[in-house]
C-alpha cells in the first residue's frame, strides 16, 4: 500500500506480491484479470492535497449545505480520492453517532468512560453498507454503468437497491433461500430491486452473482469491489472524529465477508503512512460460532498475511472440507452467516497491520449482548452485538485491559432483524429476556401488574 508514482491520482493494484499488476480506475474490475486475486485502490499521495492534521476535516461542518461536506464519506474525500466531485454520489450517509456507554462497559467489565459504540444504524438504509455504496456507486457513475447486481444476506441488498434507485441504475439482488431477515428483504423489494432467490446459501449466491456480472457486464457491488471498501474506511475516520481526533486503543468489529475489517486495516495503514495518526489501533474481529471460518483459519490453522504470500493450500483444504461435509453456516446473526469470506486475504493483512485478534461467540452470547445494547444503548441487529459478546471474552482473557479505550462497531439498526429480538424476549431465551405480560381486559387487574 505504498504511494504509487502512477500518473493518475489513483489506480487499482493486485494485492498478490507475485503479480502486483496495476489497472486504471476507469476500468470495471472485481478481481485481477491476470491472476484472479483481490484488487486494492492505491493513491499517489504526492499529488493529493491531504491535510496536515485530521482535525482540519472538521472545517467542513461549517459548509453542511454542500451535500459532499454533509456526507460522512465525502467530507473525508481527500482520503479516498479516486474520482472527480461531479461523479460522487451521496444520499446523506454517515450521519452516525459514537455513543460512550458505561452500562454496556459494566457488562463487559470495562472501566467507565472507556467503551464507545459506533452506531451505523442511522445510515439511510439502516446499516454501515451505505458508506461503501456511496463510494462504489460513485465509481459506477464514473465508468457509465447502467445495471448492477449483488449477492446479499440482507444489508447489502437494501443498500444497493436504495443507491441504485437514486442513481437510475437497474438493480438485481441475489439472496439465499430462506436465509435473509424480513426487515432487510422488505427494503430491497420496497426500493425497486429485482430479487432473485437462489436455492442455496450466501456462498452459492456469491458464486452466481460473479458469473452473472461477468457474462452480462453488470456492475458488481459486493465487497469484492475495491471501491466499496474505500467508502467503508470512513467509519474509522468518524470514530477518530468522535474521539476528538484521537485514535482508540481497540476497534471491535463483526466478521462476515470481512470487508469492514479489511477496510479498517487499510484506513489505519494509510493514516499512519500519511502521519495523521501516531499509533495504529488494535483490531478484534468477532465471528459467530456457526460461521467461524476466519477464527478457525487464524487460530487453529495459523493462517497469516505473511507479507502477501498467504498459504493458499490451507484455505483450499479448509474449503474442500466444507464442501465434503456439505457445510452451510447457521447463526442468528444472518449478516455474518458466511463460510467463504471473499475478503479473507485483505482481512489477514488488516490483522497484520493492526496486530489483530479473532474470536468466535455463540448465538446465545450474541442475543444476550444484543439485549444489553437494546436496553441501555441505541439497539442493533444481531451481527452488531457479536462485538459486545466478543469484547466480553477478550476482557475475561485479559487481552483487552479495562482501562483501554475501545470502539465497537454496531453495524445495523435493530429493526433489520426483528424476529430474533421478538423470539428472544417472548420465548424467554436468555437472562435479559423481557417478555410481554398477558392481562385480562380489566382495569384493576391491569393496575396490579403495573404497581
């Protein structure tokens, strides 16, 4: 990720050091045409007027009538400067809250004033995905795309459909049969996307959407798209902004397709290289136990970035075993119900950059943590709560100290998956369940229940 002397401000570059091919940002690619590996966006920082200090971005709040300055993505545009302003797309994404929360801190055994919840549920489609879509659709506008597609466990389809509508693009979303929360499915349909339900899981959808996009020339909006990850970097900029332009000690994030963790590692690497932060935060990535590929590969198989020379044999053998067992991931946290994460290698790089750790938590732990966030915070979808459940583990292990400053990314709104919430409470599934109470249609009896 070193500065490039490419003549443009930005380029696409293969992450495989044995290949390293470079391609213009004017091309629509979702993997390296030469070797098939993932692509990065590299910048020629010598030609980009990046501020000397991060707090200079705060000046843009005085010009919030400019849609790009209001956007929580584009007000940091010098740090993702791959297209001209006339192509940039925004529908008001990034108006998020960094909530300092002592009650949740007590639940995970942290000192008061040290835990922060980065709430991405306030984005237009209700999840963090809008940060990435603002950037990816900007690139789509730059290259003149007319039609787009994605595979989704829910949040991606909602966000793609919303941004496609705003840009005038035809949109098709692929979902797995019975593998999407109704709150998310309803958004894609409401925003006008064509929804195709594949008889299979997310990994099956991911294979099909790549094939369809290749054959029909559709613009792919999954996190294989390197421009989408550029937008997701800005979640970290806003955390730093919320902390008075200081980086936290730890970032905790759910691990699904691993786009967020990959983007965060790239963001911090670039900020450090530019001299905009002094120390890179550590990164904790939390899988659901029912979809724990990263946890298994990193902690059991010892898979690592290794300077970009990732041991592909370990990955291939693990995936072959999943296929032989006909394994399909299952977790209440549908947003991270993914067995073959497409950004695995970039995530390994982020772990290397951020001295990161990986853990897996059970559905029961996720639901309890979700109930705590709901009762004492802003609420969140199940996948978001994996961060709190994972932080509780890391505190118990002593990996994270009680006085360190930690920011947990809450990726989506609680109404994204209301069935999990209602079932947890009505069926008394956990210690924090709050079921409704049946009452006769009698005033005195109702008053007895309240007193």
